[in-house]
C-alpha cells in the first residue's frame, strides 16, 4: 500500500508515538509487549472459558440419590411413560397420561383432582387466525397443604403434546420434573405455604388449560407465585426467561434459591419479540407473580416426531428440577403477601451467581457511561493521543463493523439456506455449532479487517474511544426502549472508559496500563460472551446477525487488548513498518478463511439423513359438499417430497376458514371417504324484531382434534355467541367468513353453540369443519422416505373436512 506515512508513525508531534495507546506506551520493545499481550489474552480467555463453563448443566443424579434431592434419572422414568407416544389434548393417549399423573400424585398422598371444563384461550395467540378459540380441558391439580400458609406456590407445566410428536422435552420434561419435585417435597417437613401442582391440558392448542385454572379454579382465586417449566428444544442450560412485572424481589429470590440461576433481564425483552407463548401467559395478571423457565438449545426437534424421551438431555432436566425444587422450598417458606416490588430488576449470570440491581439504575448508569466515555475522549485528546478530528473519525468509523457484521451474518445464512433450503423450516439446524462458530469468525474477520484498514490513519486510541462511545450510546437507547438489555452495552462501556482513564493516568512505564485495559475488557467478556452463546439458540441461525452484533461489540470493548498484539503497535518505522503493515491484515484473512471453512464443515457435517430428516409440511383438506379434495403445504419453497403433492399458491380462506387465512401451496387429491361434521339446529328462539337466536349442535362424525364453525357475514351479522354455555368475544375476521369459532379437543357428543344473529338476506350460511391427524390411510398418500421428516408445526399431518349448512 502506498499511503503516506502518518504523523503517528514518523513521530513529528511533540510527544513520541502519539498513536500508540496508553496500554503499551512503555511497551514499545516487542518482547515486553508480546509478554504483556499474552498475559492479558490468557487472563481474558480463562475468564471467558470460566463464564461459559458456568453455563453447563449439572450432572444428572442417579435413581438412588437422597430422597430429599431431585434426581433426573428418577424423573426420566416418568418422561418415558408420558412421552411414550403422541398425546394431543382430547386424545385417548392423553387420557392415559392423565391417569398416570393422577396415580403418581395420589401415590404421594396429595389431594388430587381433575379440573374438567371448557375454557377460552389465554392471551392473544398468533396462530388463532381461525377465530375465537375454546377447548375442553382436563387439568390435573394436586395440593400439598402448608402448615401456616401465607399464599400459594404453583408449579405449572403442560402434559399434552403437539400432534406431530410425543413431546419428550415439551413438556414431559417439565411435567416429570414437577412429579419428582412433589415427591421430594413430600419426604421432608411440610412447607409453611400451600404448594399446588398444576399439570395443564391443551397448552399446545391454545393455553386453554392454564387459562381455565387461572380464571376459574378455586385454588387460584387468591393468586400466588407461579413457577412454569417449559422446553423448546432438547438440551442446554435452563434459562429463566420471563417474569411477572415489578420482579425485583422475585429475581432476588431466584438468584438466592435456585442452585443454577441462569437468567437475564435481556431475555425477557427478546422473548416478547418472539412469536412464542407458554402457559405462563395465562398467569400474567394482577393476582399472580412468577417466573418462567425453559431450556432451548437443540431446537431442531421442537414439536417434531423426534422430540422423544431419548432426545432429552438429562443434565437440562436435572437443572430444571434442581431450580424448581430450590425455588419451591424457598417460596414455600417465605411470606408471600408482599412479593411485588415497585420496579423490575436488571440481572444477568456471572460465574458463581446472578448479578442483579434495580432497574431504576438503568438510565443513570447509561448516562454515567456516556459521561465517562466523554471524559476519556477529553483526556485522550489532552494527552495528545488523538486530535479532535481523529476522535470524531474514530466515532464515525466504529459504526462500520457494528453494521457490517450483522448484515454479513445474515447474508452468510442466506447463502447457506440457498445451498440447503430445508433449513428454512427448522428453528435451528440439527448440528448448529459449526454455523455458530462461522458467524463468530465472520464478525472477527470484519472487525480485524476494519481495524487493519483504519488503525494507521485514525490511530488506536481514537478507534478504541469511538467503539466505547457507541456502546455508551446504545446503552442510552436501550435504557429508553428495552431497559432490561441496557446493561449489555452500558456496563462494558463504563468499564472500558474507567479502564482507559486509569491507563492514561497511571505511570506509563509500569504494568498498570495493561492491567487497567485488561480488567476493563474482562467486564465485557463476562457480560457479552455468554450473551453471544445464549443468543444463538434463542433466536436460531436465521437471526444469527444479532449474535454477530454482540460479538462485534465484545471485540470493540477488547480493542486496547487486541491492539497489544498488533504488529504496528510498537510504532516501528521504515522497513519494519512496512512488514508490520503487511502482517496487520493476517488476522482478518485468517478469520475470513475460518468463516468459509467452518460454514463448509457445517454443510458437510449437518446433512439431512434418517436421524436428521429434512422437515416437510403436508395436510389434506376436503370439501364434503363438492367432494373436492386438496393437498396443502405451507412450505414456501417445497421440498421434492412435498413437490409431489402441491404446486401453485392458493388462498383457502373461503373453503377452509378454520385453517386460518394463510396462503398455502395446493395440489389436487383424491376424495376420501370421510364424513363432514354434523351441524344441527336444536332450537330457534322466537325472533326479536328481525334478530334470531340459533341454538346449534356441532358434532364431529369421527375422532377430531379440532372442530370449527364460521358464519358467512354477508348472510347475517353475529351479535352474540356462546359455546358450551360460555360467551365468547365476537371479533370480526377478514374475508367471507367474518365470524369464527375454533374448538379444540371436542367431545364425541358434540358442542353446543348459541348464536344471536341479525339476518341480512334469507338464510344464514354456516361453514362447519373438523380436523384429525394422520395422513397414512388417505388415498394417494405415499409415506415419507427415511430422510424426509415432519416439520414442527400445529398443522402438518392435519386432515380437514368441511361443509356448508344453511338455516
Ligand atoms: Zn410446545
């Protein structure tokens, strides 16, 4: 490169080598500099490794563990019974699971009952496009009475599975953990507070079991503390990812009483942005406070036939149980009358525990970090290490890797999914580690390349200050928008600024400048490295850019330490400087090569095969009126197997409003011998004016998982609706069928629906649909070959039959 030598390198300024950072001003002799760099990097690497090792799950305890302890191996025996096969709400298999749960809880001497009711969904579900949603649910509820109860502690998990898999992790893990916790609690002295074990039904369908318990069970009437146990994968640390509002006291107890407390206030913010829901949603009202925990790595098998007991990581189960038991004991003995505090806490895991501080400090700390970085910039300029112009340039240029790394990570994933389109339907690849490492290497390549290109012109001091300035600014933005995440950038920026100030103010010939910048970078490592690692499974590779962003922020925080290794850091001149300049591009080149190699290894290792099948989505829908049948798939870029069934995109909203209003790919199918659900008019009440009240009975003529009823709102306006004696909200839907009801787990004897309508012209048109599962017996269905699997969804393998009725 022929760029002119800068003043920083010719030493024409009053101070020698002003471009050299404080940390190594005295270390211009290469050997001393390299020793210092090596020591700093070893210290940071050891700290980083320690932070990651701290996230490991505990060893599962064997079946002969002490009676008052949680044993994953004991709990696993229940996992095998519960997840022996698919047991969707309303199915005979789920009835057997329920019988097992009742038997286990009664066997412990607990007051056990089944809450059998019809309940609406909790919260607003993203998948409930069909209309107002209701289910018949049967929750298993058991109580361990307290000696002097101040309130109730509820241990909650759902025992139903999705229709596409046995739910070995989701949520046989949580359910079995609660059985084992119940067993452990009944062996010791009775707790002060009531402990209630709530094993809910129909979570997968609509969270209806939890909603029914929270809204109408007598034990829930006075509220209490809810601990919900979930799994959205098969392995990894159990993360406490959601809390009720004003959580400071709860988080404090979590940090104290959970033996392996992994949780961050940032997770709460991420979770709100994701389209997931759990039973915990049903408890998010004034009566209840609580914590929601799940393990989430190994997401490839989520909701698929591969979510079997064998897929479960017993270390994750042990952590789930250890935490649940520790928290149950603590909340079981605490005065529960005042668990709400006036504020949310900021919290995050560090080796050996959980750091927590009041959320009220978030904005003051963010502003303090900005002030500290400003002071560092001022002192950097005053000490002659960077001019105002360079500081401004450093700030502007530091934005480049912050933007480029996430964009590049997204492009990398786009390239990988172009090569392997099956990834589009997976939450995460089966073996994601190679791709995760590729994203980290890519972030490093971008940071190193940026540094090699800018360092000589701008100087390391201005770039380091510029990087910290962006972290501080992001801290303020986060403090305003997503306060739970502000610590991620505020604390490393504050530490970096303080470290820089100390480095500038201490004697430049001693070790203290290096110690100061290394200690500052250590704060960044402890906070940001586990975040990178936890973000990958939380968001999946499709949002790997977020992890790349955090990785680059970590790199910016560590810049002064990275700079110690920089070949130009000694301020060499002449030929040495030229050689150093050439050496400076090496790290970027090495990281870029690593990115390509790691992505290539990922593609080579993570191939689809019988044990790791490519996910496919297929369902069947038949109009019993016309006899027309169709194959349907929501795959946007269908796999070859699916391609044999579907071609063009169709809007099925007019024919199958119960399937939501999604655009699906469709192809012709042979009609099957399947009866439509029967819709009978039980009674028409005397008309009031022109309004009519229709009392209807909707009866599936086969074993159905869902029954739906829709009204053509061009024939009548729906004024009120009741299902099984409960009123449901009348919310308009888009399209021809402007009112709809979705009923999960319909009883064989049918569902009574009462509609108050205002007819618009003649008869009222209604569309009845029901849906079962399993495509095997359908004419024209060819079973999947071994390397083709079923996507984790609520609609694959569904078999729907619909018919229009007029009254
Ligand atoms: Zn689930």
